[in-house]
């Protein structure tokens, strides 16, 4: 009996020992599994945070690139605009100068035309007065008279000039 009790105790102790060892091994395996799960969770979280950070960096880089491109395009447009404005101002100045020259030329031509008209008027008036005076002298003499002397013609010319000057005034 004693042996039986001892054997039984030993079997019981071995069973308890085995169960304890299995429980301890299961606890260690559970801890390792939990550690692996925690590490995987942390790694997944870090990867997601890295993804968010990279997405934010990419968005910021794209915005910066767009701003630089927009600033460059504005600078180019401003340069083109200023060149066009400068060209238009030069064109406007040259057109204004040309217009002033043409106005001056037109005024000069009008002045010359008026001067020529006045001279033509004077010439025609002299011719008309000379013809009238000649006709009057022929009628006054009663026909064709003897030719007058050069001194008489000069006096007659002077009288005609005086009459023309009085008429012009």
C-alpha cells in the first residue's frame, strides 16, 4: 500500500508538474504571441504614420512647386506686359511726332497756298487794271493814237501801281 500511495503521489505530482509546465509554456507562448502582435501593431501604426507624413510632405512639395510655377508665370507675364506697354508707348510717341510733323507740313502748305492765291489775285488785278486803263486811254483818245513815249508809259505804270495799292488797302 505504501508503494501504491507513493506511486500514486508520484503520478499525481508528475501530472501536476506536467500541467504546471504546460501552463507555464502556454503562458510564455501567449506572452510571445502578445509581444509579436504588439510589435506588429506598433509597426503597422508606424507605417501608417510614415504614410501620413509622406503624403503631407508630398502635398506640401506639390503646393510649393505650384506656387513657384505660378510666381514664375506671373513674372514672365509681367515682363511681357511691360515690354508690350513700352512698345506701345514708343509707337504712340512716334505716331504723335509724325502727326505733329504732318500738322506742321499741312499748315505750311495752307500758308503757301494762301500766299500764292494772294499773289495770283494781285497779278490778275494788275492785268485787269492795265487792260482797263489801256482801253480807257484808247477810248479817250478817240481811237488808236500815236504811240506814247517811254516816259509817259512809266508815269502811267506808276499811276496804275498806286491805284492797285489803294484798292488792296
